[in-house]
């Protein structure tokens, strides 16, 4: 699961970085050379689709999507369980549609040899993010359901969990005045 999390995060980061770089270079080109780069809009739109799809998966993983949770948070016992399962089933159905139809569209683009107009990059490379997001979204939705069934999902608990995931991890040994075994090894065994 750590590899999947790494993949999700870095696809979003990489897509965003590409959008920023291509847009920045295009703006400089317009002001310096008085000419726009023909491929900039093509890349920006395609990377925006990739970032949006994978960002939605990251949102599912973090529990960061907006939702009407008042009923679920205040329901008790079996009613809460039914609401959680019903919501997850509806989300999984939607994501299955993305997976199936996005997969069909990706395969069709690959078989037809469709490519982007300016650069000629195979379009299926960008479209692959749709079924991939559907598949990973299903996985993350089921994980979220399992977590919700066994953990406190009140607004306060979710806020604490998101804050703990976003906070940097600092080792207390970094602030200690006494050298650790690692620091003594770095100094050649001297204290």
C-alpha cells in the first residue's frame, strides 16, 4: 500500500509541476518572443485531467472530500452502518463506471492510434488516468469504509487525523544535546 500511496502522491505532484512549468514557459515565451507555444494548452489540459483524477483518489484516501455527514456522524449502531455501506456502494458504482468506460475509451484511443495534435503524444497515456483513478478510488473507498466502520468519524476525529497526516514528523533526538550513536559515527567515533 505504501507504493500505491507513493504513486498517487507523485502523479499529482508531477502533473501539477508540469502544468506550472509549461504555463510559466509559455508566459515567458509570449512576453519575450511575442509568440505562444502551440503545445502548451494541450499539455496543460491533459495534465489537469490526470491531476484531477488522481487528486480525487488522494482525497478519498485522506477523507477530504466534501460530504453531508451530519446524519452519519449522529447515527448510532446499525443505522450508521447501513448509511456508511450505502454511501460506499454508490461511490463504488460511480467509480466502476469510470473504470469500465474509461478503460474502453483508453483502449479505443490506443487501437486507433489517436495522438495529441501538437506533440503527437499517444492520447491514451493521459486517458489512462481515468480508469486508473476508478480502480484506485474503489480500493480507497473500501478502505475508507472499513476504517469508518471501526473508528470514530466525527468531524473532530477527522480533523485530528488529517492534521496528524499533514504534520511533519520530527524525531525528538534531533533536538537533544547529547550525541546519538548515529552522530558519533559521523564524527569518526569522537564525542
